[in-house]
């Protein structure tokens, strides 16, 4: 038996924030990040709309990027005091992810993070509140997914929470909010969305429900990401929908080792953070070459290329076209082709390689990758992504 779960409602298009005016509830808490939603006036609109719906509104502001356990606990405490029946999370991935975890601790104060990290083991939520998510970036799609990532800085661990209980009840995908993204963020989040769709399409858990969502998302990213990056707001609006479709696919089909590699290298080097979408964009073509040694995955990558109208008649030629297309997108948007080009120091890379490879193999996303990988193979794969060498194993 398999399961396919999405939010009950997805409101999309310009002015979809207005749906909040008709939302049922008595008390709403709004969870937001660092201030851009306030600066651009979206926070005021959300608060005013909720008040118009007759709700008392409280704010939980300043959720940091890569939200911490402490922030989650403070938010859960604020919820315990205010007793909301509606939780509205708004912003990039971080405030929405944090609010999902706050929600669990608000409903079950006695629970611990250790209880929650076993995938798909959450207690039944929605006893106290329902959850509305409003994304401001076009990438993570956390507004429609069953996932949240919370960081325990004292232990240096990221808790990847996964359960359909934290799939929001309502997603509001209003493209006007994403129009505020700067170009670099547009590039990185757009490539994150493309990676979600491609990994979901070849995942071992892909299904007839997730495939069409993944393919449509890939097609829209190919059609609209370059123009969105250049500042065309019609294209930006389409990308906001495309990333959501990709999220609907991967929330159910899960991901693969591009994400395993990105998760374990994002904060691994002293030269600075590698943004999530940028890491995915670098790794994606190498992983396609690695996974394509698996016959089934090979056929599915070739199918993506064929459906997107890329050149080639043989599977190998089609897959080369797909990788060239990704290389070309990265080049246009200033994303490096290798970790070396990104600025990772060779000595540090070599020193940390074995640990990073081992951690990446152990990542939660490795399980649904279409080709199994050993730590030794992962080391070789990382080495290819460092120097830009051919993946031939
Ligand atoms: Fe991602």
C-alpha cells in the first residue's frame, strides 16, 4: 500500500492572500522570519486579513535561517500561552519549517525531538490548530511538503522531520510575494526546485501520482527560470507555481543523493556556507551520470529529456542533452561547475572527504535514490564534483 498526501487546499495566483479574510478561526499566530515580509508590507496584509476574518492575531517574529531547537521551543511556548487555533507560517523555508515543529510541540508539549526524528511516527496533529503556509521564495516548497529541518546547534545535528501530519492544511502560493527575491536567490531556489522534480521523477518511490507533477515542474523550470532570473515577473510567477508542483511530487516520491550530498556539505567547509540550491545545482549533472548506470534510472532520465524535446535518439545522447541543459542553466546564472570553482580549498576537501562521503551515504535522502552507493563510491563522486572530472563508474 502506498499513500499520496497533499494540503487540503492550495490557493494560488495574485491576491490569493485575500483568502485569509474568509478563514475560520478565533486566534491566529503568524510565524515569520527576519523582516523582509514586514518591509514589503506582506506581513501587514496577512495580519489585516486575519483580523478581517474576526480573529485575534499574535506574531512570532525573527525566525533565523536554519532554525534552531531553541527557536522552535520558544515558538511552542508562545503558542501554549496564546492558544491559537490557526497557525500561519510565512517566509522562506526556515520560518515555515520552524512553525511545523512548533506546531507539534504545541499540540504535544511532552514530546521530544528524539521522538519526532523517526520518519512518519508523529502523533495525530490538528487537535488544537490547523496550519497555513505562505512561501516567499520559489524553491523549498515546504508549503506543500511533509518535511521540516531543525538544527540542534549544541550537538551540531540537523533533525530532518518527516511526517504527513506536518503537511500543511492550506498553502497560499501568491506569486507577488516571490517577486521580491533577488537574482541570486532566484537562481539557487530555482535550481533547488529543478532538482526536487528530477530526483522525484527517478526516485524508487515515484508513482503515477508524482510523475506528472514532476514532469510539469521540470518543463516549467526549463521554460521560465532563465527569464525569472533576469527579472521577468511573469516568468517569476510561473516559477512560484513550478516549485510548488515539484514539492507536491517530492513530498510523496522523496528525493535522492543530490540532496544527500548537499545536506552534508552545506556547512562542512571553513570557506563558508554553500547555499542549498547552489550545492544541488553543482551536484545534479554528476549524479545523473552516476545514477544512469542503473538501467531503470537511465530510461527515466532519457524520458525526461525526450519529453522536454531535447536532442538525441539514443538514451545516452538524451541524457547528455539533459546534463548540457543543466550546465547551461548554471553557467547563465553564475553557478560554478565544481566545488573547486566555488572556492572550497583542496586541502580541506581532501581532509574532510571520507567523513562527508560517509555522512552523505547515511543521509535520509539516500534510501530513495535509484542506484545504491557505497561510501567509497560516494568519495569518488565527490571527487568528480570537486575537479569537474567525468563520472565513469
Ligand atoms: Fe531541496
